[in-house]
C-alpha cells in the first residue's frame, strides 16, 4: 500500500469515527496478582477497541462506499443489494476454504469486494484498481461496524510498554484493522509497542478464531525471538470461546476482559466451554498494570558462564 493511500484511509477512518459508549456488565473483577508474565497478547475488537454492529442502512452504506471510491455513477442492476451480495460472496469464499479442511475459515475482504465490483463493472477481479477496493472496503466497514478506543486502552499500552513487557495482537481482522488502530490510537501498532513477531491477523492466515493457529503463530514468534514461553504469556480477550479457550489449550495465562457488556462474550449456554475458566477477570484495561507483578529476570546459563560467576543459590 502506497504511503499516500495509507494516509488517505487513516484520514477516512478518523472522519467516519465517533465516540462509542461502553456499558459495564454485571460481573466482578478478579484481580489477584499474576507473577511471572513477560508478554501480553491482546484481542482487538471488543478488547482494545469498542466495536458495535451499527443499525445503519447497509444499502446506503454500500452506495456511500462506492461514491467515496469514485464509483458514484456506477449503475446497479435492478433489485441489486450490495450488502447482501458482499455477504453472499463472503459465505461462498468461506465454503470453498472449508473444503480445504480449515475448520474456521477467514475471508480476505479485498478479494470479496473485487469479486462483487468486477461483476458490476463487467471485468475480471484482477482488473479492479486495488486502491479503490481498499477505499470502498474501509468506508463500508466504518459505517456498519464503527469502532472507538476502549477506555484506558492507550494508557494501558503505554504503561505496559514502559515496564518492558512484550506486547502483541492476536486478532480476527482484515487489512484495515492495523489502520483502524493507528487512526484511533494515534500511532501504527508497531510504534505503539506491539511487536510484529507476535502480532497476527486472521486474514493473513485465512483462518479465524477460535482456531489455535493464530495464537500458535504469535507464541512461536515470542519463543523464537525472545525465548518467552507460553506460560509466561498473558492473553487478554473479551470472548470465552474465541480467546480464552484457545489460549488455555496452548498453555497461556488468561484474563477475560469484561469492560463492556455489549462486547463481552461468555457463551454461558455452550456445554463445550463448561470447564473453561479465565484465571483473571478485568473490568477495566488499566487494572492490568496492578495485576502484573514484575517478572524475575534470569540470566541465561551461557551468559553466567561467560562472565565468570555463579548465582548465589542461598539468597545471601
């Protein structure tokens, strides 16, 4: 993506975004100190960002998205409903991927828009200009699924980064997800402190939560680059099934984020999750700073030998 196109999309996201209210759920925080954590991985929508399925006119949103991408004069067939066609194309793509034995397939939204626009333009998807596809996708998304920073998000990220904790993202997201974060939080994810080695978006893998592959990729990056193991990682997410369940399976420590009743997903009637319990419950992201006890820093054995001393095992 060209820098000018990127900045135009970020500006569009900011223009289309406005504050969203959160509503505290009826749940009690569980904030016992959690020692030994060296990295924190976050979900995005519902955790770092308030996300709301807007009761917007989806057809008006589709037409506005076309206009913003310089297709205001594009003639639509009689009875054509753009939002419905996008959904149909998305389901078709997921079905095709399911045939490849992917249990939780994820779409690539640019491919979906390319397919639909190619039909309207009478051309091949590969011939539809990519930058205009991206503009249409962003404009539509911001109208039907608006987002806003969760209270305390920027403050919490800054504090954890200052403390030297490694931060990452494990998100069901599309190409525009890091752009939304940059537009609303003020900096690109990497500049905010999120390590690219443990930042994973579902569209990149073609697989979505609760598949463990996303988190597995992030954990592999942490172990490979920083020798941080799963039991030294705290995963923070708002969905018991999509976040806490896979994190538990892979050996991470877990915290259910319950700062917004609309975003919280407890799946209380799902028998498959009867034994899935988060270790901690947060009702405000800022609680993380007090929850996490400073980890004990240990020097690798090789480093100890190199500098010619041995640790005092008696603690004197």
